[in-house]
C-alpha cells in the first residue's frame, strides 16, 4: 500500500497542482535557470529584450519589461499556483491592483457593493476617484447575506469583500457571496491580504478574483510594496493584463523578486503569526482596560463558525477597544516598545496602530468610520513572551 502511494506521488511530480502548498511556494514557476543552473530566479534588471528578427519575441513573451519580465512572470506563476488560479498578475502596489480591477470591470453608471468595514484606501479609491468617473457604491455589512441581496441593483457589477476585514476582523461567507454575485451577474472580488492563500482559498469557494497587497504577508519582511490579482477567468485576466500594460502599474524586477522570496516561507510564518496572535488574544480577553477584542478565532465572534469553515487558522491580526476611549488608545500606542507604532501589517515584526487617525483616517465621518477607542495589532513572529510583556506594560 505504501509503495503504491509512493508511486502515485512520484508519478505526479511534474504536476505542480498536485504539490503541497509549501512545495508550490518554493518551486512553482521557479525552475533552476536553464543557462546557469541558479536555483533562485534571477533578477532580470532589463527594460528591453533582443528579438530574433522583427516580431521574433523570445519565449513568445519578452519584448519590453512594462509588458512582461521573467522575474515578474515567475512571481505571477507562483501566486496563481498558491491561490489555485489559472492566472496571476503582479502590480506596483495593492491599490494599483484594486484600481485596475475596478476600472477593468466597471463603467460609468455601474454599481459596486463594498463592505462596511473596508480598508480606508479602498474606500478612498471608490469614494474619491471612481465616483468622479461615475461609478456608484453602497457600503453593506457583508456578513449579512440578506443585506447584500437587498443592496444588489441591475447595475451592480462588483461585490468587493475583505474577509477578515481591516481593522475589525469581520468575516463574510465567501461561498454565500459567490452565489449572490453569480445570480446578479456581478464579479466577486475577495481581498485575501489578511488571510493569505495559506489560510484561505477564495477561488475554491466561488470567488471570481482574489486581490493581495503583496506588501503584507506575502512579502512578509516590510521591505517591498506590491499587489496582485489572481483569477481563473480568462476574459477578466485579459482585461487586467491590457489595463496594466496600458497604464504601466507594474512592479520592478527587484520588487517582484522580494515578494517571490517572501512567499517561500509564507506557510511557516503564518503558523507563527497565528500562534502569537492567539497568545495575545488570551491576554487581552478579560483585561480590565479592554472592552472588546476583535479576532475571528474567538468563539464569541459573530461569524466564528464561518471563519472556522473557510480558514485554516485565524491569522496574525488582532484589534481591540479600550475603556478610556481615544485618549487612552493613543497613550497605549505610544508606550509599546516591541510593537512598533506604524502603518502596514504582515511583516515579521509586530506593529501597533490607531486606525481612526492612521490607516482609516479617510473614512472619518463616513459609514465606514472607525471609533477612536480601537487599536490594531499586526502580531509578528517574535518570542511571544516578549510580546505579551510589552503589551501588558503598555496597557498599564
């Protein structure tokens, strides 16, 4: 029996889709360089490529690096494999990816359904940029499928969902949203930045597009800015590719290489991020200065069962509210030592931030407003005892 199983595995060794996640993260799209044997994909720092006669493009692809670059191609193949999609495209930032997705799918007069707890940058893009172009949006609690159905219009073209959300760690039922979107003839876009492809697979649950800020967990080391779109929809991918090439929203070869390097250890890092976040949550729950903890791994989370069903683990992001309101929240953020006060998330180091005055300041006064008593933690991979001690001294 064991020999038969081994033979079966060996027979699948050339089929990337049969490899485990950790194997794909290291090898998908990353064969040794055919000329030198280098086991790590080279950084192709070139803007143009020699052609074998007019129109004789090498590999059928490479003529100019805005259009395609071999380092970026390796990253795109790896990301598509990790998300279980047919196509992956890398971008200069997560917001560049979001912009291309929205402008490729919508036209003036179209409507977008946006989560009521969405990233401030996504809200700003829709509210201040896309609205000028004539695209309308409605913010809805995406965990309430009936509310989503009620928000659908004949002009709805996109349901835009983060799960878990930023910063309140809300959870939406991806399969349920996929069903509603399909009935409406709309595309379901899942921002999978918080969960990562290691913890959650939206395409397998019916999503049309997965978006990442690769700046975050995929890069994982706070040293690169990037974004990605992954889909199995051939037509959508062609639109994304055309729009990206037309406007030039591409990452450099070096940035592509950094994300590719980071993705290799994603599985290991996400396990440690999750371990440390759970330890932090245990400390926060019941603390006299904490009124509420936002974390989908808690049994009291309103959509804990949905999260448990569609996620492998619950990730490294934790938010919490404090008894003393905004003033106390700001004091705590100023007192941490290991938790660095800064925006962004998903790096190996731990960060603390005040969403209302930092990442989500653009939502002030809107339906997506974040209360001032809330702090957000990006829990890193340091020693958990040190993180707990730092947080406790900051809470006082």
